[in-house]
């Protein structure tokens, strides 16, 4: 079986039914190995070793399956939509990766079969790039495609992830001073318009409006979605508040009202190391006190607060806290620095 494992590594994590036959494992034997949980069937005619498969993230498993699909389809096809977004390293919060999405250069019919979704989109050779050996549509096109099949929250997270990548790239290349999120969003809107008036375009446009590349997690993006849905003024993301010693970067700030919102992704701190957890809690409390001492009101929002059944209540709470903060601290005036 060592020859078969070597073939799997050479192909990027998978091997084909023919590879198995060449190594002395006919289809019947491959089936028995799947039944014994030694192998995993990725798709029709493609397999992976179970121990490798267990070590992969959902994204990694999808990309290995995508390699198998692309090898089977040939060079006329490129990964598109969700699959291309994964290949470009973008966030796929709220998206299923059970199907490999592809598009044929020059166009094709739309159908889903054997775990492959063929899309009708017409693309040219200039729309295809190579990422780690995979032929994929360029990132901006992949985002626009995926937005049209996403709900509002998943779309806003994806667009924010794409903007975050652009921000990181601009910083790495020393072009941060010339980067504009607004310009990048407009480019994405133009890409979306070029796809035509397909279903999902309106929600995709709203997701682009909401998106912010400075958000550091899907939860933070969902806070912006909540504000948009309930007509709450948009806060500024990732702001630095000057303290007596140093600065504190906060997730969101309404400068005029001096209200800080921190998204707490961990409702309960990990108690496997109680001493470390206690230090974390106290560090957060000290940080929060230093912020409030500067005349800011701080509240926290959790995943539970953003759940659909709690969204209306959370929005009402934000409105109350904005009004309260305005009464308590509004006379101090705005005072913070954006990290944009």
C-alpha cells in the first residue's frame, strides 16, 4: 500500500480508481478498504487515505476533492463560485462545501451531478488564474459569483474576507496609503453587474454595502449586518482609543455617542487551564476599565445575541445603549482614531 500512498501524495492527497488498479488494488478491493475505514471515497473514482482525511480541515478536504474533479474534467474547466473562493483563501462562513463548483471556458450548460456543479457562466481565458496548481477564476469574479448564491450574512462575511485580503496585500506591498475600500467595493459592484440580472443580485449588492475588511471575524461582520437590518447607524470598525498609557483597539465605536461594542466570540472562557482563563478574564476587565475611565461606555455582544431569535432584542438593546451613552458621555465629544 506504500506505492498507493506515494501516488496519493504526488497527486495532492487523492488517488484514482486506475491508480489503485495499477498498484494491485482492483475496484472490489478499494470498496472493501472503504468499508473498513482505511480509505475514504471523495467522489466517484477518487479516494483518499482515511488517516489523511481525518487530519484535514473542511477547506482542505474540499480542495483535495476539487483537484480530483479538475483532473477528471480536464483543462477546459476552472473552479468557480465557492470552490474558487476556497482556493483563494477567502472566508466561507455559512456556505456548504459539499459540492465542487466549476465553469467551462467559453460556457456550458448548468447541471449538478456526482458532487460537481457545472455553472453556465461565460468566462474567457483571462478570467482564469492558477493557484497552487489549480485552475480557478480570479478572486473578484469568484466573490461576485458566490455572492449571488449566498444569504446576506454569508455574503457580507465573504465580501469582508475579500476586502481584508486586499488590505493585507496593500500593506505588504507598501501601497496602504493609496488603498480605498470604497473603490474596491465599487469594482466588486461592477463585477456583479457584469454577471447580469440573475437571482440574488440585490442581496449581493446589500452584502457589498455592509462588508468591511477591517472586521476580524464572521461575528463582527454579523454585528454590521444586524445594524443594517434594523436601521441602526453604522459604527466605525477597529478603532484605537488613546489611553493614559498606550492605546486600546476596539471592535466597534460610535464616536459621537462614545459607545464601544466588543464582539465576544467566546461566551465562556476555556476552563481547561483555570489559571490562564482567570488571567484572561482579569486582563479584559482591566482593559475595559481603562476604556471607561476615558469616558466611553462599553458593552459586549456574543454569538447568542446575534441568533435570529435574539436579533430584534439585541437591536433594541443597542438603541438603548446608544441613547444612554449619548446622555452620559456625549458632552465629551468624539475622540478616537480609526485603524483604516
